[in-house]
C-alpha cells in the first residue's frame, strides 16, 4: 500500500505520524514531569510566602504573650503599683488595646485602654479559651468586632495575690496580623484562613471550607489536596508556634497548573503550523524531485545489468548534481575494475588496512626510502608526542630521537626466493619526562632484494609499559622487604651465637639477650603480617564485615590502649567532637587499626610535652576523623610518597631515627579505600601533620 503512494503523500503521512508521536511522548512523559515541576515550583512559592507571613505573625504574638507574662509577674511582685504597671505596659506594648483585671467570682474589674480604641465595642466579644503553645498558663481567645472590622487576640492569665485569684485579660489588635495572613500576594483564586483544633474557621468570611484531614502537627506548609465544592484545591497548612491554631492556604489547581495547560495549547498550535508547513514543503519537493530522480533511475538501470558503458547524464537540479557526479564516478570505477578484474584484490587490501589501523599495537609501513607509507592511529599519536609530523617522518627521525632508546637487539633472517626477510627485535624506551616513560617491544621486519636494497619494511611496537612498571615495583618491594628483614635476622643470628657460647653464664644478661631475640622476631612478624594484610585488602581476599559502628567509641578505645605509650613519650591526647551521632557502616577491626596507626605515628613523630588532637566531626554526608600531632611535619615532596609501601620520612633526622616499617600509612590508605572513603594530609609548621579520614554515611 505504501509503495503506491507518491512522495508528497509519504512525507505528509510520516510527518503527521512523527508529530502524533511527539504529542504522545509529550503527553505521556513530558506533561507529568512538567506538571510535577510546576506544582513543586508554585507550591514552594506559596509555602515561602505562607512561612514568611506565619513567622512574622508568630513573632508578634510571641512578643504579646511575653508582655503578658512580664506584666503579670510585675503585678504579682508589686500589687500596690498595679495601675502604674498596667499604664506602662499599655504604652510600651505595640498593638495592645486594653487591659482588664477581674477578681475571681466578681463582676467588677479594673479596666484601662488606649484612647484610640475608645470607640471599639468589646462587650460583644465571644470567648473560646484555649491554652497557648508558648505558655500553657496563658489562655488565648480569637474574636472580631463586626462593626469596626477589627480582630482581637485576648490573652488571659490567672495570678494570685494574698490568697485571692485575679484574671488578667490583655486585648491585642490582631487586624494587621489577619490581613497579613489572608492577603498573600499570589494572584489567581486562593483562600487563606485560621483553623482551630476542632476544625472551626476563625475567619468565616473565607468561602473555602478546609477539611479537618488537612490539619496535622507539621511545622510549616504541609501540602495536601482536596476536592471542595467540585473543584480540586492544593492546601498548605502550617501550625502556629504560639497559638493552638493552623494557618491554611487553599489554591485552586487551575491557577497552579495554568502553565501546563498553556504548554499543551502551544504544542498543539505549533504542531498544526508545522504540519501545514510540511504539507506545503512536501508538495514542492515532490514536484522538484520527481523529474531528476526519474532520469537518474533510468541511467542507473543500465548499471544493474552490468552495463557500465552508459554514462549517468547530468541533471538540471543542483541539489542532485553531487549524486549524479558520485554515481558517474562509481560507474567509471566499476568500468575500470571490470576491465582488470581486481575486485578481490581491493577487498583484501582494505580489510588488511582496517585491521592495522585500529590495532592496539603501533604499526607502520616504510617504503624503499624508509619513509612511512602507512601508519595506524596509535603510531600517529606516538609521532605527534615526539613533535614529529606523521606525513613527513623518516625512520631515522625516530631511531635518533633524543627521547628514544633501543636496547637488546636480536635478529633473524629468512630467505624466501627472490627476497631476504630480516626480522630485528629489541626493546624501545620513550622518555617523555622525568616522571613518565613508555616501553615497547620493537619489531622491525624488512624485505631486501637480491641487490641488498631494502624495498619495504614493517614496524610493530607492542606496549609493555605496564609490565615494565610492575616489574620495577615488584623488584623495589622485594629489595625493601629484604632490607627491612635483614636487621632483625642479623640481630637474631648474632644474639643466638652469643647464647651458644658455653662460657656465657650471666643469667640476667641471657634473659636480656633472649628478650632482644623475641623483640626482633616480633618486628619481623609485624612487618610480614602488615604486608600480608595490605596484600589481602588489595587483592580483595580480606574477610571484611561491614556493620554500623560508633566511630567516637573506637577513638576512645584507641586512646585508652595507647595510654602507657602516651605516658612513656610524655605526650597527651585530647578528643574533640563536633556534633553528635558518629555512626558509620564499616569493619570495626579495620577502622580500629587505621585509628591506631594514626595515633601511634602522632605519638612517635614529635617532641614531648605536646597535646595531640583527635577530632571526630559529624557532617551531612560523612563522618570525619582527624589526628593532628603538632610534631615534626612532612615536606611537600615527601607528602607525595608518604602513602607508598615501605616509604619513611628522611628529611627530618629525629623522625628517621624512630622505629617503623613504612607500611602503616599504606595500610591506612587501603582500609579507607575499601570503605569508599577519603584520606587527606595537611602538614605545616603550625600543626605538624594532620591526617583526616572521611567515612561516608
């Protein structure tokens, strides 16, 4: 069916399907995400406005309730000055309208008010007392005067003077607070109200009835949705910190979701415009394309019958001139290949070229002048790193380069008639800088004719850098282990020979020598065990048990274990903690070893009289443990190597004299790595050295 359609109809159908698919994707995937983002954005704005208004109102009410407490305390202390205290409080408290004091069981009262509120009728107030949240001894009631349009907050507190109970009522003008809470600059259809614990609206003029289910004990702006009078509303409820009321803001969903509806409308309009443009374009293209395409198809049909002599005629449409030229070149090439029948040769040549181009080995082919006729991608990168032009490079430019060294030359010769094939193998080193060198197995295969002239050559460089570096590290490690074991072994052998001497009879000295042998053996065991621990962790063979541990408790335990060493060295240790809750998920034994290593190093590398600081800090994403020794410090150059196996600080003579294996910090680094944490080093004259372990939560 599709084959019977014209190009114009195909473009229109496919365009319509693509647009329909785009609209479907927008409706299924984009619209929900955009709707959620808009809801979050707009409700966040409403929440921020509500929170700001509520915090400001709570602060004013808090001041009023504090003023009530303060005045009642003054009256209790100085009853004779009640009139003066009431007047002073009335004058100094903003928003205070009236103060009354009534004896319990009596209808008579002391009444004082501001003159500006003389016209206000307080007699019609209905009271619904509830204890305030700021002070349960203060009861509050919220009411209004329909005539003046004012809102009152009445605070009542009972005081006892000479065995008589008095009720002190303070009337505050809450009109400004109410206006601030209900006149939120949102735009759109919304309703704000104050709700009591029983779900009663304190502002009956607001026409949206908030359901009691929207109220909870959340602090600020708890979001819920509700259908009220057949409309969907977003309700944000926030509880006063001072009063037993809630402030609610109900916003109609049409206002919140207006950008979403606008997006759908704009998308539909845009799609209709695009569809109209595509229809017009398809009509134009079909008319423009049909004629030259038909001509090209007619000419190509000759090629389908292996007739490569019929040319591809030029077309009048410029857009198809490249196609015509390309097809004509293909025709001419096929015509030439047809004559010489080299299709298989071409295929094999390109297959070999592709395989060499993308080989990981560095491959280059030389001509009779020892210039490159082919180099693959990796060989090109090597030449460029040597500042050589790949298009102009000569073999001698590489061999004689200052950064190239050839060693261990071996040669083999084969004699396939009429040529001689000479294969040379050696090792090639490329020195890039003092910190980096690359090593290769270098193979040079040359083809030599009977006149002893080299006709072509193949160079293959196989990268052996990683193997060479591993050999160097392995040899260095063996040398270091042998060196570290040499001293205790020598000590054991020498002391054993002394003990074998039959003339040696001093019992006390014999015990000392046996103790020295034991200590040397323990040093050897410590070195070997620590090295094996590191190897097990690096190889993933360590038995590690992750569970929740208290990092602060481990620090206290490590300090307790090291107490004798602290006394021996004349050093003190202080534990400082920031925050609380230092639990992390880790292997307790490994973490203990890490802290133990850091503290023992801090004790060793510094003068007596210091106080080592061990700080444990709780952060949002991690728990940090730092040990500051206030000791000798580590030079900047040695900081780069301090975590290498067997490396010990040599720049400080006092530090170099301390016993150690050089494996402790390497062990700590492996422990922190297996916990997906970080280790930081900071060293200067002010703090000595500070090692920080960062454990993710």
